[in-house]
C-alpha cells in the first residue's frame, strides 16, 4: 500500500465516485466528511492552514483518504504545529475515509505521518465517534507500535431517536415538557400566525443576512469575545456552504415565523440517516415563548415526513439537548506525539502539568483571571 500527500481534494485528484464510496464505508459518514463541505471550509475558515491530504492507493485503486491539515496553535509563549482533520473545529465528527482493510490503511497512514514528523509537533485526531470502526483499530495499532499517544473522551453527542412515529416519541417525553411546549406555542399563536418554513436555494440567500444578524446578537448576549471575533469568518463559511450547489441536498436551513417574520432559525444538515442540528438562534424579543424549542419540534415533524428517524444535536452536553435526546454517543480525541523536543514538551504539559493544575484548581483560577482581564480590556475598546 502506498501513501502520498496531495495538494488538493478536487475531482482531478480523487474522483467523486471514489470519495462517496469511501465516505459511505464508515459509520461516521456525516456531512462533515463531504468533499464540498471540506472545500468550503478550506476557502474560508481554513485559509491559514496547510493541506496535508493523504491518498492511499493499492495498485491503481484508491483505498483511503485522510483529509488532514497542518494548523498552528500555542501554549503560552510556545507556538506549535498541529496536524489535524480538515474542518476542525467547525466539524463535530472527524474520521478517516477508508476501504475494507481498515487496519492496513491505518498502519500505512501512521507510518507515513511519523515519517513526516518534522512537519508537525502533535497530531490530534479529533471527534472520532465511538461508533466509528476506525477508532478501535487506530488505538490498537498505536498500542502495538508503542507510539507515544493518549486517547480520551472529549465530549458527548446527544441524539433523539424519533423512529418512524413522532407521536410515539412525543408520548415518551415527560408530561411537564409536553405541557410546557404546548403552552408556549399557544402563547406565541396569540401574537400572530406561526409557520415553519424550510428555506432553499435563492430564497435561503435572501434571508441569510437576517439569520446571521440574529446569530451575532446571540453571541453578543453571551459576551463571547472569541465568538464575536471570529464571527465574520464563520459567516463567510456558512454563506459558502449555501452557495455550493453540490451541498444543496444536505443543507436544511429552516425558520419559525411569526406573521411571516422569522423569529428563530436552524442551520443544519440532513442525510438519509439523521438531521444534524448545527446552528440555532432566536429573537430575544420572543425568548419567553422559547421559539428555538418550538422550532425543534417542527424540525422533528419535518424529519418524520422525510423518513429521517434521528435528530443529532452534535457535540455538547447543554441541558436543552437532553430535554429532547433519548441517547448519546461518546466522542474521542487521540493525540500522537514524536521524539522532537517540542512534541515531548507538549506531551508533558498536556498529559502531566495541565491536568495537575486543573485538579488543584490553579488552572481554573488563572483562566478566570485572564477572562476577566480580557473582558475589561474589551469593554474599553
């Protein structure tokens, strides 16, 4: 098996039929592994990363694609090079796209990236879902090869299994939740006509500015300096997704309207397996009516009509997700190190010093002080 770096993931380097076949070969087959989703990310959010796409071939056949980039990050004054999946940290799932012989593909990939260790300081394979057939194989190969690494649960992926009947799913929810949603729906209907609308094509672009203005207001309300600072980049990325014709079947951009005026938006993705709840925002003017929650119910009804049995709330353990979810999956991060001094120092910090500081409470206090100082500075800008 041969591995090589390719400079781009366009159709000239890897035929679309091959990409689709390899993507479908893993249980982490999500829109975040779609070629055009990744290309939109590379043109917007990922402009400062260096492509490190690996193509695996056996004879004339392409048997694997590993869409990686080299990114930069820092720990205090130390800058380091991060090898990671393309799309991070905007993607909630990361994975290899491999053929049937996954262990052979991963062994070749690992040997290849270690042979190019002079180009990176730490390799982080983020958001590998516990259901991915590549996760166990990767951990097994790392152990056998005695490669310095660590693996840990990074987060959870709550989901609602609706099945074929929303009514049956809804009856299993608590009476308090059902009554609460019904009461808020009635209160909103007293103020005007409430409708659900899926925005597509040119129509979606027409309401995009309204959506991003509402999204930005939500970030500002949370006083999230990082989110506001990167908002324009995120806005460009979401616009690029909407404008990509090849992604049109995957985009699910919907709104809850009051007298034809949007008061809540969902920007998500959909495939034959699930609806992916990517971005949610709502008008603070109607917060008491929980328009975001009312929109989730409409989305679930829409999924039922489209024979989609699962709503994936993606990474995060926010309480609102668990009001709807009836299951969750674990998401793993695997970090790989090498013998370089910077990689060794990072491993010492990440696996030794940082956890100790966090456990002792010193790190939390330091982070809180930095955040307070940053917010003070930001308030004067």
